[in-house]
C-alpha cells in the first residue's frame, strides 16, 4: 500500500508491469501467447485530485478513436482509500467491493468487525486474521517462508549477475582473439582493463 502516490510511483508501477510482461518472452518464442499483466495499487492519497472515482483503471488505448486495444496486455488499477471515506455508508445497498476496501482501511479491530458484520465471508476473513495475529507459532512459520522466498530471490539475482559477468568475460576473450584493443573492449563490455588482461 502506498501512503504517497505520485508520478514517480505511477512510473515505477508501470515499469514493473512492463518488465513482467517482457520477461515472459524468450528468443524464438511466440509473442501471440502473452499473458495479461495486471497491477493493483492501493493508495492513500489521491493521484488525480480532480477525479472522485474510488478506482481508476489504465490500459492501452488507440489515441485516435479512444478505444481500448484488442490486446489489453497491460492493466494498472489505482484503488484510492482516501475516496472511500467520502462515500456515505449504507450497509444494505453498499457494494461488497467498497466494504472490502473499507475493511483494508479500518483503523482497528472494532471498526473492522463493524464493517464486516452480517456478511459471513467477510466475518470469516476477520476470524482468520485474528487467529493468525494470535498464533505466534503460525506467524513464525510465515516469517520463515517469507525469509526463504527473499533469500531464494536474492540468490537467483546474484547467480544471474555472475552468469552475465562470465558471458562478458567470454565476449572479451573472443574480441581479444580477433585482435581488438583492450581499450575498445573495455568500452564495449564495461569490464576493467585488469579483468580483460586476466582472460588473455
């Protein structure tokens, strides 16, 4: 959840879904089988001050006829919690989605229970949340899983960097065999003079 959401955060979210979309493809693979990437951003400040909608959705459109393109491969949604408080609360008529957003934005457990009462699914969600918060052993297990995921991701990232570095060293070696100067190889690969000399 973003407490502050401006152009920087908008661009960050857009960059993230663009990267996730492009990472689906490998050289020689069919681009037609692309999976849609959707980003949902829950924000506490109104990104568009003049826009009173609780949700804003962004997708690719045709600039000439303003129609959404047939391939909505990238979507980004902003759910604005600051607009929820301005909606008049009516438990009978209120859309369930708005109640879920109110639930996310609740200040304490009493407000949470008040929002979810008489809705079995939402009450069960609150009960599960309470059970989780009161179960130290379960929280420890959750923390362990989160740590494992983080370390696995970090290990994969480092392995990717190392693999990329090895490829650069091999490229430098090949360029040396083609009699390219060390200065030019440094410019082309970003490797240091010492690294290139060590592969000779």
